[in-house]
C-alpha cells in the first residue's frame, strides 16, 4: 500500500516539474517551445484528411453549394426603395410620383418570411456552423456517419481531449489563477514606484500566458505598432470571457467590470492591489454619470494602463459585430479599436450564456482542440468635430467589422433578451409611407388625428 | 454522427410532408431546427408570442398579418406541419418536376402563391378585396404615418385601377390580371443556400 502511494507521489512530482519547466518558465519569459505549433499542424492535417473522407462519402448525395457563414437562405440586399421599385416596374401603370400598388406587399411578405426562417439577430446568439466537421460531437449538425476510420480517429480524439489535454489544461488554469492572486498580492506590498509597475505587468502577463497555454491558444497579433497606449481606451468585439486572456497576452490593460463575489471577487481584489483596475459596485453601474466620471479620471492619469472595454455589452458569436453602446465613446479618450476573429475549426469560443454557465463553458473550452485566433490592432481613432458619440461608435464598429471580416449590424446585442423598440417599427412605416404619399406630404400627416 | 437520419425519424409523417410540400430532406431538417429554436418553451407548437419575438418581424409593417397567416381562425397554436405547409408557399417553383395531370397543383405554384396573398388582403373572406378590406390593411401597415384622406384616395385609386367589372372590389381574377407581369416566383420565394 505504501509503495503504491510513494510511486504515485513520485509520478505526480515528476509530472508537476515537467509542467513547470516546459510550460510555466517559458511562459514567464515569453518563449515558445513550439509544442503548440506542432500540435496545430498535426491537427490541421488530420482534419483535412477527415474532411476529404467525409466528402468522398457524401458524393453519393447531390452536392449542395458551399455556404456563406452568414445564412442558410438567399437574401436580396437592396433597400426598401430599390426592392419595391423593382416590383413596381413590372406593373402596367406608369408611376409619375409615389403611389401604392398591390404588389408592394410582396416585398414585406418576403422579408417577413425570410425573418421567420432565419433572422439576423437570433442567429448571432448561437454558435457558428462549420463547413466541414471538425471531429467534435458538439459541432455535429448534419454530418452523417461515414466510415470506420473516421470513427476511430474521432474516438482517439475524444481520448486525447478528455484524458490527456483536459487534466493538463485544468492544472495550468489552476496554476495560472493562483499565481495571479499570489503574485499580485505580493506586488501590492511594494510602495508605488516604477519597479512596482513593471513587476505588476510581469505578473499579469505571465498569468495570462499560462492561462492561454491552458487553452492551447495560438494567437497571431497583427499591426503591433497600433497597440493601445496608456491613457487610451481599447475597444474590441466580444465573443467570450476568453477575449480578455487573448488580449492581455500581448499587453497590460486595466479591466472594467462589476464587482463579483466568490472566486472572481478574490481575483478582482488581489488584481487591484498591484495596479489600478476599475471595478464597479452594482449600484454604481446604474448611474451613467458615476461610471463616466470614474473612467474619465482613470484615463486622465497617464501613468495608468489603457482601459479595456467591450462596447457590445454581451457575447456575440463572432460572425458579426452588433451595436456599440455609446457610453465608452463619450468619455473623450483616444480609442484603440481591436478586432478579434476566432477560427471556429479548432474550437468554438462563443459563450452562449443562455445555454451554458461559466463552468460548463470553460470545460467545453478545455475539451476543444485548441483556440486559434487572429488579433488586429487598428490605428487609433478620435471623435471628429461635429460628430456625436453614436456616429463615432458606428465608425469604430465598421472599422472593426471590416478588419475582422465580420458582418456589421446595427441591431442591439441587448435584443438577446429584450423586445424591439416601437421606434424601429415606426421607422419602417415612415420609409414605406414616404414611398406611397411622397415625402412632401409628410408634414401634413404628422400628428395624431 | 448519424444525426440526419435520427432527426428525420423524430418527425412523424415526414414522408407525407415532403411529398405534399416538395421540401427536400435537408430543408425539412433546417425548418425543424428553426421551429425548435422558435419554440423556446419546448411545447411542440408555436403561439403568436413566439413569432413576435423575431426581431425582424416585429418591425415589419405587415408583421401582424404575416403572423396571422400561420394561425387558422380560432386557433392559438401552430404545429410543425402547418408551419411547413405555410412556408411551402414560398418555395421556388421546380421546373424540373414533370407535370402530371393527375397530381394536384403544388402548393408553390404561381396561382397558389397569388391565392395566398389574396387571402391576406381579403379580410372578410368574401372572395373579393373590398374598399374596407384594403383600408384596414393599409391602415395596419402605416398606422400614424398617413391621414384618413390620404388613405381614402390611395384606396380609391387602387380599386379603380384593378377593378375591371365595376363592382367596386377586386376579385381574384382581377387581382391576378393586375399582377400578371410581376415575376412572382422570384419575388415571393425563399431560396435555401444549403
């Protein structure tokens, strides 16, 4: 009995020291030993092979055209005027001005039915569908059973992911987080000085690097010369809580968020000891002025780290960017936009908070193949003369959507849970009525009858 | 891994549905997934509230009429079959299918598409679109944005134009005639990309 315990403890010590030497130390110094790259290469080859086999198997069925990531039905992109104009062109009556025609309603019908089959908003809150299967059961939508070999590889994948990678990743995450708490608390004892700041930065970056390895994250940063500077606000599209780890691997940021209890609360309190972050009590968050003032004070102090904010306010599935809330754009600092795009082939990073809580989400992350993403730093933007916060927010949003290859939507991410405001419907009605009665008659029609 | 076949098995009478509506296996599965997505409380049927939750539909001027089309008079629920049958009206025409004289006209034929839209205009279901019907539909679409006078003149003009037999209402034949040049198949069809 004792012999078995001894052997077990020796094995455990060996394993732990391997983890420290091979993963933690390189993480501290920002050195990569190349394991992850090798792993990704092998993975890509395997998935390509699996795809070819599946395609061969599917050749008996009629081939469907390859899809765009943005929909299952074909949509006309024209505006209301264009589309209705086209409908009316085939109408025998000549239209000198605006007027109603019976066929107008087809446009609204088609749009309505399109929305019933697939609407632009709901599809952004579910995981993106893959073109070809990546050997994870969770992404298996319409892919059929193909062959014994694919099944074997899949089974092997399950074993590797759950029995080898998962324990390793959990260990790394645990080490990373405890190091964060311990390290920042220790640094917090030092008097304020440049030394303290550098040490705090080092501690933060090391932990985030360890956490990133805990997810087998491969991140490529582009345009590093545009990296956010102190006194600025870094703005990015939001897909999951992991975004923070992704961004903080390459720079130090001041986080903004609500004060939590439990483990999160412990981490938050210790982080704030070593360098200033902006944590709000729940009551403070309701008062927009308090929030704005605290953020303004933070960026006014040029020694403090740039603030990291996700203006969408909620997690979107990384195929589009939704409306940016104007609050962060009213503060007046320089905005550093950042676009984050995950490669869904290796693991779906989107957090569907309606379906999964934080713990199950993290487990799913740790049992995916890997997290592969690209981060683009965009050139800094400032509020132009005569531009208001909403326009500025939209400008930044378009820039991010463009760079990341995402669809630029003006829908509010808050629609995940809320109803559409009546003002949107009125807008549609106004647009159509101006086509029927002409916009010059509009002044007469305004006002309750 | 065998999910296609297992999903189909879960939908009873799916063969009949495919035959009647002409949707392919893949499309029925997509519609079933969508039905489940809309049916948030997993009751197996949809009610008007589930449709109203669709954002794009909520801002559509005829959103209420579209939702109403799914529910037969007096019913508050729609099951998957009715859902698919209504949507079948919007399937593009299959020109490749051989026309058998014995089989009934497909749901998505031009005539049936027109009949479907006609039914929505014809609120009192008397087979004609009367002045009152048209007024109600337009008022629903435009609410506060136009005055009574403007609405009246629009309705007058529309009926005058399409009414060929002078009975101050638009029958189905007159409706069909006034739209004969419109490419119904293109404008009233939803095409699946996959």
